[in-house]
């Protein structure tokens, strides 16, 4: 199991009153063996009408609660879904009412997670969540004050872009990857330029000159300026008909959960494993950009017209044509694969569709680029 995706404190409840005589409310805690020991706390409380709601914590990672989408009871079994990290806890109440023997599922194989009802004397202390950064002023035209760019290690595996607080970093990223992130284009929308734009990999660590957390637009502006300043990137724009996937809403409507916690915050999109994607506080344009930048072999155009931001988990069985940009060779699909293919999964799980189409798309024609000086 990979690291959790941290999200804002929130919770929802479903109208599922516990069966008579069985009390699931209280603070439950136990150890999860997930490569390392993680202390897990589940706080279950009663709402009006006897319904249950819950907060889920992994206190060795953060003091911030993970949102749950509901609490359900079936007999003596409690089930809590934590969609922001694609996980589910299911546990059976012990005969004394002070234990929940169960499993945590966040991927193909469940992991044992046995919880014990805590008392005021035995309850673990939940650390204070990190202070939320103030947003960067909207009128600032930001630039990276400090940016370190180094060639990636030849043996480095994987790739990614991360924002931690105000720090921007990338691992094993090509210039074409950076162009795709900064301008929202697929590699097929980048033409010309030297071959090293796609082949050479770089690690970047950068910090803005302004105070506060940059929003998505400000972050992309800073990367655009970094490309122009350190890589001497210059290009012109043209239009060309390209084969694309149009992202549209399915006939039965979407199955998406809106996120209203931080409309100006940065989106979180990542992969727990190949074919297991966790999305937090992201727009459909964010989702389309990540799919074209990481998974699919052609541009993805958002035609859903869906406003706002969403939380969801998407699980599918990838084929050998997906994730090629990560340098990963996906094994052939097995007949007994646990998840459907991507195009089926996106309809069943999200209520969306990928439709093959040919549309005019913007092309960036590279006119100049230079390798950065070592620093």
C-alpha cells in the first residue's frame, strides 16, 4: 500500500442506525502493517436520529482527518468508506463490544486491521494538523525565487511532480513533461525542437518569491517562466487536426462526489498503483490533463461542461498501450483481471465516457531550447 493522499477535514453520513443492542460509537484504534507500522484511529459518533458518522486518522502520517463517505451496519459488521484515499475499513464487533476484527482495503489485497475501543486513559493523542497556508495574493505575478535543476540519476525509476507547501519539485521529468504540465498539452501537441527535450530527465526543486500557497494558475505561470528562463524555451502556436479522446458525461449522468472544501486550492491527482488513481479537489480539466499526460496515447479534451471540483477513485486494468510515458511496460491483460478496462471503468465508476474523435488542437512548435547550466 502506497502513502495515503492527504485531504482536508470533512465527513458525510448516511442514514444507517445501528442495530439494537450494538453500540459502534466511540474511538477505535489499532496498528496497520503497511510496509511500516501505522497507528489508525476511527472515531464513530451518533448524529441526530441515531445515524452514524465517522472520521478516519492515520496519526503517524498526519493529524488531519480523512473524510469518509458513509458508515453502514450489517448485523454486527461495521463498514466505513474513505474515498479520498480509495480505502475501506470493514470490521466485526466482538462479543464484549470492545473490539472490531477486520480488514483495511486500499488496493487488490486487504490488510488486517483490528481495532480496540479506546478509553480516555488508553486513547492515542492525535497530533495537531499542519497549519493551513494562506493563499498567495491573486494579484501577484509570481516567479520562482530559487530553482535548482539537476540531471536525474540514470537508474532513477518513475517520475512525478509534487507541491509540498510552497515548494515545487519534480523527479525524473523531461522538458516535454514540464511543457505538458505548464501548458496543458499532450506530447503529440509538441512539435520540433531537439530530441533531448523528450529523452533527457531532470530533478527540480524550486520556491516562489511571493508568500503564501500558489494556486494552480500561478504554479503553471511559474513553470512557464522557468522554462523560458532556464531552458531558453521559445515556441509559436499553430492549429492542427488531431485524433483525441473527448471526455463526456455518460447517458445516465455522473457518479462524482463534489468537493467544496477548497475551491481555490491545488488539486491532488496520483496513482496508488498502475490502474488505481486517486483524485482530490480536481476539476474535469485537471483529470483530463493527467490522463493525457500519464496514461493515454493521445490528447484528452474535456467536453463534460461540469463545473467545480470532485473527489473520486478510479480502478481499472491497464493494457500495454497505457502508461508508456512512465517508461513502464504493462503486462498483458489476464482473463481473470480484478478490474475492467479503462473505458468500461470510467463509465461504471464515474458515469463518464472517453469518445474517439478528431478535433482541431493547438500545437506548440518549438523554435528554441537550451540545456540549463548546472547548479
